[in-house]
C-alpha cells in the first residue's frame, strides 16, 4: 500500500487515504467515537455556558436596557464555553493522532492492526503526546504573544517611529511561529513510534525537518487546504439548514436564542461529522511524512524492506 522508499507528494497523500481505507475500524471508528463524545460535550456546553448569551433579547441590546453586568456575565460564560470546547477538541485530536500514527506505522509494513492493539500501544504515549502539544503550543503562541507585546510597547512609547518598528516585529514573530510549528510538526509521530520523551521528540522532529523545512511546510499547508475544503463541503448542508427560515420548536422570540441556537447545534453536528473524516487523514499525512523524512535522512526504507520481508509470527 505504501512504497518502501522516499515518498513523492502524490504517494504521501494517497498513502494517507489508503491508511484510512485499509484500517477503517480503528481509524474511522475511533474518530467517529471521539467526534460523538466531542459533539455531545459541545452541545452540553452550548446549553449551559452559552445560555445566558443566547437568551439576551436583541431589542433590549439595541435599546440599552440590558445592564452591563448581564452582558458581562453572558460574554464571560460564552468565553468559558469556547475555551472548554477548544480543550475538549484538542484532547480528542491528541488521542486520534496517537491512534492513527500507530496504525500508519504498522501500515507501512502492510501488517494488520486492530483498535485494541493501537490503543495498547498509544495509551502509554498519551502523557508524552500531551507534553509535546503543550510545549509546541507555548513555543508557537508564545512567540506571537511576545512579538505583539513588544510591538504594543513600541507603539505606546515611540509613537510613529514605534509603528514603523512594530510592523516588521509582528511579521517576524508570525514567521517565527510558523517556523517553530513546522519544526515540531513530527514530534507526535516520534513520541508514538520511537517512544521518545517530550524533549527528545521535539529535538528529533527538529533534526528530521531541518534539511527539508520548506517541503514539510508545503505538505502541511496543502494538507490544511484539502482538509479545510472537505470540512466546508461537509458542513455547508448543516449551516444552510441552520439559517433556513424553518419553524422549529424554540425558534420563536426576538432573542438571540431561536435560530441562533439551532444554527449552533447544527454547526456542532456538522463539525463532528467533518472531523470524523478529516482528522484521520491529517494524522496519517503527518505520520507518513515522518516515515518519509526518516527514509530520506536515515535510510529507514532499507530497514523497513528487511522487516517487511520477514514472515509474521
């Protein structure tokens, strides 16, 4: 299914699709289960933390009869709900990335793997995956935050000259964030397939990406574009139905509830269905990109050919 040699772009993308198609139960099954759990939790959050915002009356907002305290409480609850939803989604993505990475590592050798076997292999790696995700996030978002903070300080203290200096500083911080994200992109695969620690996985990812940074960045960007397109295609029917003037229970009234509530619920359901298909593909691309980099940099294809030639026990 996957050539045991350095992979071209088409072979890498086809291989990612092939991993999902050949191992549908562990890949799509786990993805669907996580999507269902994530969607249900998001719906619970929408019904609790977003309730205050959705219950605000549009007429009272425009007329100014809604107090600042009410608006602050509503926005605070919505912000907390957004953070909680992001955390839930990140944890689900973390688990699925580990599962699909383990499956892809076995798929390179053309050997079967069940969901139970994948879970047994990934479960000890979950703390390492979490550590990699946290440190990568701190490095990427921290770079942007420091750049924006310094730019704001320059503008506040130096006026027009500060603005001239702040623009390249912000652009440099964004470029640095992109560089770090790409540099650490293979760390989850290292943590799972090499059973490396958090710092070792980040360092190994940097070593593997170092001489092929632009190629890795291009593949990641292309994967993001493909995944975004598929996600939008799958979500559009739910969004159209959400904004359609169809009388459903709870749609009456002038508040932000009604149609907005329906749109939010359907958007969560559509996002869950889209993630079921897209998330395994993204994880498989990263895992195969890791394998490809090791083939090119370390001759892993020779070792894999020898391993694939050995009969299964």
